[in-house]
C-alpha cells in the first residue's frame, strides 16, 4: 500500500463530529449543483448524516474541505464564521470555560482539541512571558486545503477563549504561516488581537499574566462532566489510526535532508520497533512513507528547474547525484 493511500485509509477509521459537517453543507449547498459538487466523493449520504447521533470520518472532512476549496474558495472558513462559534464546540467549550484559570483552559484545548478536530496535532509550550498553543494539520491533502482547515481550528480556539479572556482578547497574538492572503483584512477582523503572517507554524500566543487569571465561568462539577465526555471521545480516536498522518506531517515539515526512522520514533515517543510494528498494522512502512515524500519533493524541484542535480541530491539527503538519478529513474520511469 502506498504511503498516501495508507494515510487516507487510516483517516477512514477516525471518527469525527457530524455537527460541523451538517452546518457547512447547510450553509454552502444552496443549489442542486452545489449540493452535488460538495457531496462528491464523500462516504456519507444526506439521510444518514441527519440521523440523531450521526458521525462522519476524518476522511470525509478531508474530502469536504477539498470540495469547499474547489467550489467556494480558500476563504470558505470566513464565509461560515457561525460554524466555529461556541455553540458548535460541545464539551470542549464547556471544559475550557469551566476550568479554574485561562491557562488551564488552554491546557484542555491542547489535550482535547483533536476530539473536535481529529486532523489536529496541538502542543502547548511556555516561556517566561507567554504561553503558546501550536496547531498543525495531519492531512494527505494539498497545502491550500490544509491552510483552510487550520484557519477553522484557529477561529474555533478563538471563539472558546474569548469569553474567558474578556477584555484581554486584544492581547492575543495569532501566528500564521505564509504570506498574507487576499482576504487577510477579513481574517484580522474575525480574529482580533494581533495577526502576524509569514510564521513557521499556526499558533495562538497568550501572555502568562492573562493565563493566570481565574475564569469567570469556573465550575468544578461542570468541568468534571465535560472532561469525562472528552475522555470518552479521545479513547475512540486511536493513536495508531492517526500515526501515518502524523508521520506524513513531520516529513512535510522537513525542507532539507531527510528524517531517519530513529528520529521519527524519538519525536513520537516510541521505540523504533514499536514504530515499525504500528506502521505495519496500518499497511505501510517508514521506508515507503519516506520514499513517497522524497519523490514528491523531487518532482517539485525538477519541475521548478532552478537547482542543479547536485543541489537537489543534497537537499533530499542523497549521498551523491548518481544516487539521486537512480531514484528518479525508479520514481519517474525515465532519465530526468
């Protein structure tokens, strides 16, 4: 099984909330033609989607996001702001609001954000001044679609944090990769605070002074109930099902050279033997995933035509240009 296929097959095993799905289709599927276009390739039907307790899969999220990108535009998250409001966040919003402090609410977002957005990998770090929530998407789809999905995550996090941060919301900083898009002014207006583009990763930054503030909605009993529901949701999202997606995202972040199997295992907190076994259970291997990543990077560089063969070989971690040429013949069935 190819790396890309294994990642997509894994996504079909990961459950995802149907609420966002229904609301997005209600918002955008306004004509028979748009409805057909947005449902194209989905593994759900409309009747099943509207049943009580319905669920979709992470794979369906990827497909719907791709369809929205194609037919609505890259700014589709900003055209559906109500979908990312507190009313749609369920137990996650309740837990963030009812935590004792703003900082504890951020910790809950980092720990359980993937229950509402199973495509997300979230990390919380602190320094002497700020607490930073970093978000990245684990996805086998294109970069433009990933940007849109990360935008929905940032908008959702903002909607949950804003009520507890209150007037300090203007002190929040949003770090976003890439150049400012054509809709940057609308994005800044939707987020508030300070929005900074051309950053390494998506991140929300909250001053530690703000994190220490008690939440005005703090409620220990309500928090316990919400956390129990989130724990149950987290248990249903198995780490092994998301593993190929996480590794694929790690490989995408590497711009020069290549990650070794040992480096990947170490970053994931696994032994090399466990990594090998879990990937085998998913029908793939690290070697296959790395090969697919190198092939995709080589294709981009060859099409750009701006580097010498020696420079491309070095960028991809080959020992010499001859080894790179052999790999190209295998990948592309021709001398490049």
